[in-house]
C-alpha cells in the first residue's frame, strides 16, 4: 500500500474451540442401575479428559508464545513479510473486496517493492515476530508521520499462528516503539466486514471513531480505530 496508508488490518483475535465427544452408539438395554453407574463413570472420564486437553492446550500456547521474539525487520525479512501479507489478503479479503481491486495486493513482486519503499522512510517502524526456528510469522508496519496520529498501516499474522497472542505481542511492542519516538496516540483502519479484526482492536482498548471510504478502492469502507493514549497497550 505504501504511501496510501490505508491498508486494512488482519487481527489476531483469539478463537477458542473444542471437539465434543460423540454420543455412544445404541447398545442392548442394560439394567437401569448398571446403566446409571456406567453413565456416571463415562461422564467422569469425559470430564477428566476435557480438563486434561485444556491444560495441555494452555501449556502448549504458553510454551509457544514464550518462544516468539519481536524485533525490527531487516532487508532479509522483507520477502517473508511480503509473502505473509499476500497470503493474508487472499485468505481474509477475497469475500470483502472485488477481485479487480484485490489483484495488486496478491502480486508478491509488487508488494515486496512497496515494502522496500516503505522501510526506506525514516518515519517508518516495521517489526516482525519470529518463532524459535527463525521463521517470520507476523509483522506490524507503522507510519509515524501519519496525520493526525501515527498510522498502523498493517498488522498480519500467519493463519496457523493466530490465537496464540502473536498479534498482541506485535501491538504492544509497536506501541512501545511509537512512544519512544515521542508519540502517544495511534490510529488505524479496518476494512468493514473484518469482524475478527474489529474485535481484536476493541479488546486492546482502541476506540471506534467512525467510518470513511478507503482511498485505495472505490466502494470499500474503513472502520477507524484510535488509541488516544497508548498506555493501556503497554500494560
């Protein structure tokens, strides 16, 4: 998106879910007290199993998030960043944006060129999230010279890494970097219809400011979000 500063956001809203245990197939009729005892035993086993799965799942998330690091992007990261953006636009916006509008954002060569142009500017912050193997799994791009506030141009996390807090880590570190540069507010635009992103920013304390047409596509609207004070993002 480069100088347009109107890229939509791809939030890292948490999505909790669990698999229900299926009902057992019908079986020959048992004595009532025997059936009741078996049901109680089965129910205890199911509950214990559910709790065990929950604990294992939470432990895995805690483990995985502790292995994520946030740092400034380098030239060597830009191809991975462009790939993430293209994949997320294809996954998220295919049903929100007309194909002829979406097309340029699925062009990896074009998006890589736009990224290089963006990071060459002094008033740009580009952070990446990487896992323990060194793979970039998300990024946040911010323009400090946005008017009237620093503008969060892009926040993207690979679909397979969402729900583990990567987006939140990127947002908190972005807020810290923005404040360290002498700013204390920030705003962004979410493509209307991207409900998960809206929930994500709302959960992080952003205030909904209204709607405006996106400058990069006729008929596409943005929901504008703003932090009047970045302090809550740093907690």
